[in-house]
C-alpha cells in the first residue's frame, strides 16, 4: 500500500501539516509528500490512499484571487494560478478504488464559522467518484501563522489513524 499527500501552502503552515500527516502515515505504510504545482494531472494507480490539504481561504478552497490576496499579505509560497481546487477539478473519474482524505489549515479565531477547504476538497472528490473517508482542520494563530503548539502532533496522529484504517480495509478486501 502507498499513500500520496498533496498540499497547497501559501505561508508554509499547511506544508508543515502535510509533512506531519505523512510522518504519521509512514508509521503504517509508505507515503510521499508533494506540493500541488509539482504533481502531474491525475493520481498514479499505485496510490491506495490520497490525502489532500489546503489553507481555508474565504470559507473554502483558494482561488486565484484569494491566492493573490495572500501574496499581498506577505505569502511567499504557492502558485497563484494553480492550487488544490484546480488540481482536484481536473482529476479523472475514479473507478472507486483507494481512499481519499482531506485536511485544511484555518485561523483559530474563526474556528466555528462555516466553510472549510477540507470540506470543499471532499465535495469535489466525491463528485469525481472518489470515496472520501475523513477530513480534519488544523489551526493557526493568525493568517500567516504560526500553527498552534499541538497541531503537528495532532496531524501525525491523524495520519496514523487514516493509514491504519485504510490498511485494515485493504486487508479485509483481500481476505
């Protein structure tokens, strides 16, 4: 079994969470981490678990306009033209194989407001026939960060959890 973690990050916080999630996944199975602009269209057939992550912008996945706004606020990472939304929208229809999970980063003080990049990603993936198994939010102090102190540990634990669940499911399917 192999996992791929694809992330979009403007200030580096979502990237840190992506690496922590992958660290947790690696306790169970192999995992690769890739920034969304470096990932070709589609998902390799060898990927049994796809995990995607992005910052929450304007109550959902970023758009070119919200990424440009992040750059105006000092962001030094990411691609203003192509983010996770654009990558997900071009995915081919799934044959129902494998599993997907999504995470986002969001500002702590707006924790209970509606909208989430993770929920937006799950919605797009389900529309493309993917079976979304889990989503999670991780919190930053302010728009540019930093992550709250326990978030990387939470991310690694979530990675272990989703990888274990997928490995158990795969074992049941092959039994």
